[in-house]
């Protein structure tokens, strides 16, 4: 993209600009002269003022072209968006087209677009925004944590540079539902961490911010001109359930045969750092779209009920959007107060499940898990809790002190596991999946008249989805009497000798089929939790001070914990420093054998 030479900083009248696109061989024209002024974005640091003129063509509903030129005439930009949350017909992706951009009668760009997904966008610009903020400045302003890859002793595996083209993904996973750790998952991406730590890969960082537009998340309210306001429309959703308004109809786009899916539990940090570096409002717009997508992609009733990584990354985006959005914005952006209102709604929901009516797992272990309905909160993953701890520390760094009590509770889970003082062996500070309650399988059907239940001789079938264990149920269940839940019936076990257990039935006994897995009560202390997990997973006993790893992949989960502790250390949460120092030393000792990623290498004391 050719640069424009600037000769004056005096505001000028923009030259005529037109765009013609030709999907399916049909030309559609968009003329700035016939467009509608959406208001100017004034950079708070005085670097530029950007106008915004919206042009549409009634022959191509849902397609919008935004002409955005700097007031001083130094830079032109054209944004192409497709999709309308209020559309009532069946949505369809737009096929390949060529976009021809003309200014003052001269063609300035011709861009081949392979497809245009519904609710996606891309842009052309005459010159990129300059990087005008350094990492050191962002650290000093408490907008970005301090990273330090050198603390872990060795360089990490390199991530190759990526490029962007319209509807491309620049190295980001276009199907976010694919699980497993990737370079694009974290408080920052691996490419961003490469730039933060070493000044490398800036082109990829900016390319991936452009690629954010390729995901079908540009939920613009075509009535107001801004990203859809989830406070104004509390029932808006892409999920067709009762009382949805608006129901955002979606397509199923594919990129080179791969589904293009945005998913909040694996979504990257695409736009925040690029916006901080450049001040480019297109990146701020992308960040706001991501915040909205995290909410409206869910059934509206589930908006503020996420847990684990499904809370961590949306909360990261919310914290980032509040920090990034200026106090005054034009109509094509949501105001800062609206971003704060979304964050406040999430804070209220999280507070009700931690401070007001905490679950057993949060109250006893600092684990922020599922709803407070036993036994649905029996399964948990420490590493997802650590992702949330990292993001909560980030929120504290950005000045959201109201989250401190919650952050201390969640971070406290990691502190206990890595301190060796609470009854959990710090040699194994992270396990992949765990159960907080004993489980076993019915070996025979139960009728509503029975006063005994027959259980399997081992717990292997009950935990086989996660582990393999030949332990007896007596080794994990408490001494009777204790309560269990089978299907929706609660009953009391009064004896556990052998495999036939006497029970006291409830007031509404039911029938239960053979093979049903059921759970006992949650454990409530760290020693009991370790004993349960160690038995379920056949882990060796002991509480030694040497980090025990099982293959290169296991360092990944330890890295999450170490990053969370280092973040908590930076913001001064009590009791974190010595634990973080111990874990850092342990990771240094194994770093050459088990290298970890830069994106978790936040500096600790």
C-alpha cells in the first residue's frame, strides 16, 4: 500500500472517493459524496483526526462501506463490512469480488477478495498508522504487564512471521473450537510476546489485528451505527431461544475447507496491543466487536455465567476495552461508559458466586467453577483457574480494584498448590482435569423400592473419561453416613462394606439404570483433595520440593500458573512473591528440556 506524502496539517475537504465491488459479476457502487457522516474520531493524544462517511447501496443489503480519511489529508482508509444483526432473511456469505477504489478520478487500489463472510470485515488503507508508543511507555502507564523471557533462562521456540490478506487469518486459528494450547491463546499472543520481549514480529502483530476482521463477529447495530450494545439489548443472541431480540442470524463460513468459528474460550488477544501501539481506531473497533461477540454468541441467559477459560478471555477483552476506549468517541464506537457497564455486569455475576453465595470449590479452594448446584461442580481444571487468575491480576493492574477480593481468592488457589504449606504437594502444582468428589458406577439397576445399591468394585469406569484407576470406592468415599446423588435423586449411604451398600431413600425415590455414574459429597480440605486426586489419577504420594513433569506438554500448564503468580506479584497481592520465586527457579532448572512460551513469561520478583 503506497504511502501518501503529507505537506500540511491543515484540515482540508476530502477528495471524491468511490468504491465498486463486483460479486457474481455484478457491479455495486458506493460513493462517499452520497454517504452519511458518522462523526470524527479525535485521537486523545492529538496524533490524528479521522472522519467517517458511511455509504450503502440498496441493491446489496447488509453491505457497508466506510470512507475514513484523516482530516489533514495524509491518509485514506476504506472499511468493507457485511452483515446486519437486524436482518430477517437467511444470511449468506458473499463470494469473491474485486474492490476498485477511486479517488479524484484515479484508481488508487484494486484488491481481489476471495470471499466476504457475513458479519466479517476488512479494510484498505493508503498508509499504516505509525507505532508511536513503546513497550516501556505502556508498562509505565500500567496498560501492559512487564514481560521478561530471560527470567526462565533460555530462549523459547520461535514463531514464524505471518502476513494478512482480506478474509485471511495471519496465523490465527480460524476454527477456535480446536482445543490445545496454541500461539494465539493467552493474555497476549506468542507473536505479541515476541515483540514485547525482543522487538520482533511487529508485522505479524499488526497483521493479526487486521485478521480479527475475518472472524464473523462484526455485530454492528445498523440502527445506531455502533457495535451492538449488549446493555441496551440484554436478550440479543446468535442462539435461537425464547425472547431473543435481536436474533442475529449467522452463516457457517469456511476458509480453505476449515470452519471459521469464533469461540470465547479460545479467543486470541488480537486488537488491544496494536491499538495501544498505534492508536488506530479500527483496532479499537475490533476490540469492541470482540467484547460483544463474547456475549451475544451465547444464549442471552448464559451471558455472565462463564467459568474457567470461558470467563478468562472474555474478561481479558472487557478489561482491555475499558482501558482502551477514550472518554469521547463518535457514533461508530461504543462509549467508554458502555464498556464499563458490560464489565460491571460481569463483576456482579462473579461476585454473586464468590462473595455473596460462594460455591464449595471457591469457598474451600479458590476454584471458580460451575454453578452452585451439587454435583455439577465436581469436575475442574486447575490450569483454567490459573488463566482466570492471570486475567484478574491484569484487571487489577488496569486499576479495577473492586476485583481484588475475587482475585485474591482465585490466585490463592495457585499459591496454595505451589507453596507446599496447605496439604497439596507443590511438586505437582497443576493437574490437567480433576474431580472434587468421589465417584463410582452403579453395577446393577435400582428400582424405586430398593433399600440397597450395588456399586462397581473399582472406580475405574467412573473416572475413565479422565484417568485410569483401579482403586476401590471405599478408598475415595468418606465413612458413612454420606449423601450421594443418582440422577436427580438424593439418598444417604449408611454402609460401604463390600459392593452392596444400604441406603436411605428420599421422599420421591426413582428408578436408576445400571452403569450410571454418581458422586459423593465434595471434599472440603486441601489434604483431602490431594488424596482424592492422587487416588483417582494413580499419582505417587509425597510432598517434595522438585517439580515433577510428565513430558514436554506438562510444562505448558505449569507456565499458566507461573504467569498468574508473576502477574499477581506485579500488582502486589500478598503472599505471592516467595511462591512465584520458587516456581520460577524450578522452571529454570528444566527449561532446556521443557521450554515454554514467551506469552506466559510475565516478570515476577
